[in-house]
C-alpha cells in the first residue's frame, strides 16, 4: 500500500474513515461493559473541547508552554488532596496506568541503587491479582518480579505470603485498590507495616479504583484505608481515563515526597541537541489529554462524581442481586466497587459470552490463573445503568439455555489447544472465535507464546482486500477531482502566495 498519488478530498476521506469503523464495537449502545468509560454526551463535549484547545501544544517544554505546567501542577494537586496527601506529595501526568506503574517501578529501582547499593538484582513483590503492567515494568526495567498468593475466596493479597517473599533484594511491595479482575482492595495497612519494617517502598495501584473509592466511602461503604493516610505507602497510580471520565491517555503517578519522585526523573545532556529533562517516559506529547483531564475534573466536580458513584453503587447492587438469582452463575469474591466478576461450574463462560454477543452484549472474559477461576468481568459505568435489567434478563436466558444444552464445559480438548499452538497464522485467526476457550486450556507460558505469535502476525501489511479497498478510494478521489474541484488540500506556493 502506498501514500495516495493525490491528496483525497475531505468528504471522501471522512466517509472512508466512517466505513472503516463499521465493525468496531458499538459502545454508545450501553451494551459494552469494559474498555470505554462514558459519562454521557455533556461530559464528552467538554472533554473534546478542552482536548482540541490543547491538541497542538507540546508537554515537552514547560518554559515554552507555562500553561501546560500549570495545568499539570493543578491536576496533580487535586489528586494529591483526593488521596489524603499533604503538601509534600508530588506527581506527574502520564499517558496511562501502565506508564504510571512503569515509572513507579523505575523510581523504586533507582531509589534502591542509591539507598540500598548492596542490591545487585532488585526484586518487586507482586500479588498474582495485580495488573499485568507490573510484569511489563519488571520486564522492561530488568527487575525480578516475585509473585505472591491470594487468600482463597477473597481474592485479596495474602500478607503472610508477601512477608515470606521479602528478601534482602526486595525494593518494592505492591497492593491494588482495587484489583481489576475482582474489584477488591488488598490489605494496604498491613502491607504498609511490612514496607516500613523492611525499609522498602510500597506502591498502591489505584489505576481503576483510586479515583472513585473515596466517593464510595462517602456513600457509606465500609472500605479500608488505601491512600497516603496509610503509613508506608510511598506512591499511588490513578487513571483519569477510567472512572474520572477523561479522554484516553490520562493517568497520574503520585509520590509521598520529592525525595522519592526524583528517582523517576531522567535528564540527558549527552548529545548534540537541546538539554532534555523528562519527568515521564514520553518526550513530545500533545497537551490535549492533560487539558481534557483537568477540564473534566473541574466540570463534573466533587458533587458530580459523588452523584455518579451513587448511581454506580445502586447499579452494581442490582447486578449482584441479579447474578445471585441465576443458578448457573457464581460471583467471585465481594466487589468493593462497581465491577463484578462471576464464574460458572455449569456452563462454559466462553459460550455464554458468545451467546450474549448475539444479543448485542460485549462481555470481557478473564482466564483462570493461580487460585482464580475463569470468569466474566463486568465494569458497570454510567452508560450501562439504564440497561441493567436487560443485561440480567439476557444473562439469565443465555445461561439457562446453555445449561439445558449438551454438557460442554470447556468445548475444546487440551490436546486441541496444544495443536493450535503449532498451526500457522490462518488457522490461528480461524480459531479466534474459540480463542479464549483455547487460551484457558493452555498453561500461562503457552498462552504467552501463542498470543505473541498471533499479535506479531496481525500487525502486518494490509490484506489484498483491504489494500484494494483503500486503492479504490484513492481512484474515486482522482476521478472526482477530474470532474470538478473537491475539498482537498490547497497546494499554493508559500513563497509566491500573498
Ligand atoms: C487499567 C489498569 C491498569 C493499566 O492501565 P492502562 O491505562 O490500561 O495502561 C493498571 N492497573 C489497574 C488495576 C487497571 O485497572
């Protein structure tokens, strides 16, 4: 595929973009229960307007763009207060939870190089329920990740298991508030005591929970402390592109003080260009996500978020009651937020997901791993709340239909899973419908090898059909241009113009 010989007019260009997305999930339907955090059109409008105002401004240089620095400092201050931090708390705006987490691990690694110089092979202790981003951080930064167990049935980190895992090489402990898969808060106070006893850092992953948990507590939910009010907590990540309803590309990493945050910073003047100090991983980046995040917090405001949290709490309770009434389904643990996951001993969850898809629902599968059953995850957002009765009705219908069908819990033999591993690309893609069934039967290393190959294959040059479609658009544009002027780019010569 090539850059089109002539630029394409705007009409055709945007029509072709529209047509490209015809097969994407229709998230505005309210029937998607993950990936998109949507607080409705009014909020979306404000987010888009602020984003567009700052689309072209560059976060790279706070001297050239002082307003960008001001927005970031104000945003971080609002979140520091939200996390019970005092005036010493500092932080930065990042592109997402993963970047916030990678930075927290990097800060811990470089902090240990100075404060525990005897350590040559640093270790971070990470409960098996913690987000995959910690594994990514460990892999990118060459730090050893030591996994620890959960307390059976609660899906919360087992503090005794964390304590046993601590060695002289430990630099960082991790707790989630809440964990993504089960939506529960780890015993943060106990982890804080361990961290202080052993002089190590403690990161709280509040990526998905950090923002709304204070509101759930104000609504009367009995929730344990998880923020800077807990002694020993040294950093917290909070995503704004989840339950703060900012545009994607918005998270904040907070540190208890500058003494720790300084190990996050990277400065370089060992090259021939401008001197560069990076607070975060990216270099040039649009200030759009920052302005949008700042704007959405100030637009919705504390009372607005409390109101949203109340709606979500009521919705979640309804979903819990509904699922409890469906005999084939079993909830995993006790959610402490607005996400629930459930499993089944009686029907194949992956078939259930397919049956629900036929009815327009998009549910997220979670694989069995280390004390957690395979499950279906539901993130209940404001745009789902009007559809919960329909959701529960369809779940009940599909689960009982599957229950009456042939007993077919896994729908694929382990040997079939192994065989798929050895097949080529086309068969792997063919197997996509059954992908999760097959993955669930594999061991974690098999899953990783399989998915690496699959993704390495699907990010490739377009298929013949796709390339032809794109070429036809370009030809149509040329033909249209020949028939009369189109709204395509003007090619005036800048030197001769006006
Ligand atoms: C979403 C999430 C992350 C990772 O965040 P991204 O923004 O997707 O990079 C980390 N931890 C938890 C608990 C999350 O839910």
